[in-house]
C-alpha cells in the first residue's frame, strides 16, 4: 500500500532539492474549532516551523513557503496585523546556528521600518549558509516578474533571455522548485512562483495547513518520487 512509510524509509536525493509550500487553510482550521482566524495562523506558524525542521533533517536544500501574498492585504486589518506579528516574533527567535540562509521573497518596502530592518539583518547574517529558506511575504508572482523587468530596464538590458529573468527574480539564489505542495483542498496557484513552476510537480491535499505534520510531508515526498518527470522529452 502507498503512503505508510516510516521516517527511516524516507530518502531524499538531488531530484528533490527544492520543495515549496502554499500554506493554506489556517482560517478553516480555526473556524472548525470556533476560534478566531488568527488562532489558525498561530497554529499554522507552529506547523511551518515543524515542517522546515523536518525538511532540513531530510536534507532538502531549499524550502520555500508562501506566508503572505500581495492580495492578502484585502483581509481585515486585525488578521493582517496578526500575521505580521507572527513573522515578527518568528524572526526574533530564529536559531541562526542551523546553516539556513533566510531570504524574504516579495516587496519589503511597504512594511514598517522595524520589521524590514529585522528581515534584512537576518538575510545578511545568514548569507553564507548552505541551505535556503525562502519566506514569501508580501509576495506576488506577477509583481515579481514586473520587478525583474524593471530592474533589467534600469540596467539598460535589451535582448532579454530566460536566464536574465530568472536571475532578476526574488528567487535568484534558488533553483526552480521540484515540488509544490498546497494544502486545504484548493487546486490553484494563487499568484505563487508563476515563472519558477514551469516544470514543478504539484501535490494537493485536503489537510489544512495547521494539521500538516511530518507524516503528511512524507506522503507528499512519496508522491513526488512516484512521478515520471519528462521535461518535454522521452524517457
Ligand atoms: C493561509 O490560510 C494563510 C494565509 C493566506 C496568510 P488562510 O487564512 O487562507 O486559510 P483559509 O483558506 O481561509 O482557510
Ligand atoms: C494563498 O492562499 C496565499 C498564501 C498561502 C499566503 P489564499 O488563501 O490567499 O489564496 P486564495 O485567495 O484562496 O486563492
Ligand atoms: Mg486560504
């Protein structure tokens, strides 16, 4: 039977060097328990930390998480403030001895100075670490591409090729994701990694993000390894 592997049986190799998560379902998790939506985000932050730790243990070199989209500003201020507060307290307690380079994907310029400075110092302090954790915050795939083109224009670049675009995206330090996981029974991309997902494998699960634990992670990985990736060729 599929999907009952133990941790010791889960082996990750170079085929899965980058895994990305659309962490969805925090609100529904809270609603099910008659709790305020922000309680779902709080539990979602716990799941995030556990999943990142587990990916690191498995030797996955790059992890990307979608934490806040350019469209999420449409939500009530109280909820937005709660999410920003969670990012703030997470940064304060980050363990910098873990060989993880932190990169924030998205437009930081609209965030308050205190938070932006903290994000930028964490990026600087971990610059030479070998694993990457990309946290997409105030991130939108379209705005990322527009930003790349504007940078190229400012550099006076013409005859733009694919590599020029890839190297001007927020994700320039990372390879494209091998696997994109979305929780909470939604099968859409919601403006995430639009350029980078060209040949990513997708894994969708009904599990709500706060319930996404290491067993769920193993299921996603097992599913990934059952896929045949052709990249347009014949194998
Ligand atoms: C994902 O959970 C977290 C963010 C988008 C910040 P949601 O808050 O979207 O949860 P649902 O989709 O309402 O359940
Ligand atoms: C996507 O989830 C954004 C994040 C997980 C941060 P949403 O809940 O915002 O996506 P939609 O609105 O359902 O597409
Ligand atoms: Mg949602």
